[in-house]
């Protein structure tokens, strides 16, 4: 079976449309998008409520997941880095996973054939 890879990108919600356009441009059409909350290095941003400063523990993020076999993984990573980079804490993370198999439930197709969205 040919190599199948999952790329998971977690970043700021305001960058989603730009990321989606960049991924579509290089041929990534299928994706799952989830609104999530979390914290990393920034530990949330400082806010004020009725004159009292506080730091929320979790920050809103968007998680974009895509499974690819035709588009080079490096192209996906470079496209994401290009549009998401601001140089500020909170730009996000990219996780890359090897996928053992993919099965399309409706047809029983497996591997790359299960990822073919033209069927």
C-alpha cells in the first residue's frame, strides 16, 4: 500500500480561511475542522474583568485535520507554515502521523482508493 499521512494543524481561528485557501491551492480538498480550546507556551492571554486582571487557562483554537496520499507532506507543511507564521506565541503546531490504513465504510475500499473523493 502507498504511504498515507495525516497532518493535524492547530492554530488561531482567524487564520482558518487563509489556511483552507492555501491547502486547496496545493490540492488538499478534504479536511475535518474542529473548534477546540487549549494552551501552550502562552498559557492564555491576560484579560480584565471588572477591573481585575486574570489569565484564562484555555485559548480558542481551530484544529484542521487532513489525510493525504497524493499531495507531498512537505508541501502541506510549507503551505501551513507560510500562512500561519506571525512570529508571535500562539502561531500553532503541526503534527504529522503515519496512517496504517483507511477504509471507506460505504464501499469497503481501502488504502488510497478510500481517499479518492471522485468516486
